[in-house]
């Protein structure tokens, strides 16, 4: 569903209804969530129209539930099939559509998928640790996809297709281990631990121990402990100092945010839970956040944000939550 413009109150109301129907249809994607967020923020009338539509949607729930549940005194003859309430119907439809979408994108096997023994993936919210070759251990975070590279029977490296992972190379290993990210190569020397990340076309390398060499085109950058180098299609940024305990807290099943915009925090949290949390209010999204969540709190994180920042949350089927 693409971005929508607006020319009148009637148009805003119509577009708001269309967005609500689409978001509860079970076919909404991550791109749709971003398009919806931009639509809400592009015009105050859009957000107001959607708020009215959302309230109407919420108010209809009890009324339809009463309609679906006849009074005890009424004797309604049995009908063929089962009549589902509004929310149950939407939840079932959305759940099935999301499941189909997930299987279509990732395959049924959430570990080694597609019959390719060299490809390893984690599902949303899943973390995994494995020894890809003697002397090389990889810790995979949520929604991460890697492919092993080698020569003959020997594994010499891997490609990070998406997500993030920590690669530890034992000091006893004689050869370095190469990680490919987009058009870049990261060479981890024996005795090093390196975190690699590739999310939304933005990549980064963080060194924990030892050192790593990042090669992007003809540019080579030496990454030392507690340093991070980010890069994308626009080039390579300068190395910056980072607190690795904070940046890689996910290894302990914790997420730590220090003075970050709520919009960025929500975007990161969305990687750990099914569905999407969408902020529809610009001011709310710009609020700075100091927070610490455990991965066990992901099911309730929208409610925690709602309580902490006075936001209003609308919970839709399929794990979608609108914050305003």
C-alpha cells in the first residue's frame, strides 16, 4: 500500500479507513508500516482522522460482540458452521496471512533452511550459538541469516545476509576468518571477537577483542577493541568508541537504550517481536528514551511504553500496535 496524499477532511477520513482495513487485513508489510507512519506524520489532519477511525473501531467491538452473542432468552436455531466474532475473525485471518508470509520468505525450517546445509537462520525473537568450524563460534541474534563460505570441505568464512552476529576466532586457529557483508569483507584474526551487523542497508563492525580489518572497495580500516565502524552505500564512517556492554547487551537477552529517540527504539524492538509497533505521533517518536528491556518483556513492551510515556496504544490483530 503506497503513501496517500490529502486534499480534504473527507479524503483524510477515507484514507484513514483504508489504512485501518489494510493494517488489519493480514497483508500489511514492514514497508506498509513505514508508509503508514509517514502518512500520519505528513499532515495533522491525517493523524486526527485516523484517531477518530480508531476510536470508532474500538467502540464497535462491544456492540458487535453483543450482536454475536444473543440473549439467553432467545432461542437461535443452530446454523451451519461457526460464526466468529469480529476480533477472532480478524486475528485468525491475520495470523494465517502472517504465517504464510513468513514461511514464504524464510521457509519452514527456521534453522538450516531450504535444504542448503551452508545456510543458517534464526527466527524473530530467536537467538542461537554454534561452532561453524573448529575454533570459530558464531552467536546469532534475532532474525539473522548467514551463509557459510569455504573451499572444498573447509569452511573459511561466512556471509551475513541480514541481522547481526558475534564471531569469535580462537587464538589457536592458524587462519583468519572472513565475514562478507554486502560489498565489504571483515577479516577477523585469531584471538579476536567481532560483532557484525547488517540491517536496512546499514552495516557496522564492532571489535570486542583482538582486531579486525574492514575492506570496502579499496578502503581498508583497522578496527580495534571497543571501536565501531559503520558503512553503507555512501561510504565508510570514521571509527568511534562504543560501550560494547551496552551495544551488545542482546547477548545477555537485554536491550539497553541510552538517550535515543523513541522512534529508533521502537524500530529496534520490532526486530524481536512478531507484528509491528507503529508510532503515529511525531512528537512522541522524537522523545528521548533511557530504557532497559529484557527479551522476556517483548510481549508486553508496547504496554510498558504506553505506561512510561503516556501514549495511547491500539492493539490490532497479528501483534500490530499503534502508539499515539
